[in-house]
C-alpha cells in the first residue's frame, strides 16, 4: 500500500474514532440494546425448551445459539449494505466530499477510508452479541471451525459490499437513501433464516430465499460455528456468495463510476 493511502486510512480512522468517542452515551445504548436483544431471545429459547426440533437438528438443536448468530450477523449485513452510502452522505454533510475528490485521492480509497470505522464497529457488535451470550446466557461453541467460518465471512463481506457500492451510487446520483438496499435487508429478515430456519418456509418462499445472499451466508456461518463444518461442507454456500460477488461487484463499480461522472459534470458533488 502506498504511504499516501495508508496515511489517508489512518487519518479517517482517527477522525471517526474521535467523533464516536465524543458520544459515549451512544455506545452505552448500543451495549444495552445488545444485552436486551440477547436476553429476549434467550427467554424465547427457554420457552421452546429442550424439545427436539427437526428444523434445528443441523445446527445442534439449540434455538438460542441459532438465533443469536442470526441477529449478530444480520446487524453486520446492515453495515455492509449501508456503510458506503452513509460514508458518502457523511462527507457531503461535512462539506468535505468535493474538496477531497479534487485532490489526488481516488474515490474508492475515500469511501473505504470513510467506512472502515463502521466495519470495525460492526465486528465489535458481533463480538458483543457472542460475548454476552457466552458470559451471561451459557452460549457454547465448542465445535466451531474457525478457518471455515473465516472463509465464509470473507465471501459474505464481498457479496454485501458489492451491493453497498451500488447504494453509494444512488446517494451520489439522487442524494436520497437506496430503497433496494432497504428491501434486501427487509427480505433477509423474512427469507434468510435470521430468526427461524429457512426449511419451515413454504416451497415458493424457500426458492425465493436462494436469491438472497444472506441465506447462504447464515447457512455457512451456522454450519461452521454450530456444526463443526469444514470448507468442503460449506463449499455450496461459498460458491453461491462468490457468484453474487462476481455479478454484483462489477455492477456496483460501474454504477458508482457513472454516478460520480454525472455528479462531477453537474457540479452536484457537494449537494445534499
């Protein structure tokens, strides 16, 4: 990495860390929210009890572990979908977008630098969910295959960041939120198995769920964390996520480039 690029990443990271550190109450609220959500689903799992549920057999039969992974990585999905667009919006509001783009800084580096704190914070939130589940509610992941889990997580991030690029293009072009990203997030709650296994859905919805990247992501993540699955076991999920990335990545880059060219031509980079 060039020195200028690394300096840019560090400068944005310091700026955003300082910004969030000035709102400690916000972090406290996030922590309370994580604990409340974890406790809620712990008691929902207690309601289900130890009854054998065939739909959970592939995940160890523990609904609490199943749903906690779902909500933790669903939050992570939200960051991947919206971080780039929110970063562009933030730079517009700060009045720095146009000035930075007139410098030697490339736009991809700009949105990456401006989004890195969000990714770090999303990772922290996942850690808080799993940590709270382990410390206070007896969550155990003794059979987790961390190597396979990391691989699924990497392909998950690539798939959702591809969508995030297109969402950033919408902000640049229309200076409004991206309804498609919102729809994907909402569809994931219903179709991707965040709160319940996909197998209990009616056949038409099960087929539709295969078009949602989060379906393949959660399946792979749960298999590796709860079922000790190796890379070969989650290869179908990895290939599905790779296919989403291969299709959506170039589309996202192209749409972002077109939106940036249009904004420069119209002189609307600093408008919001």
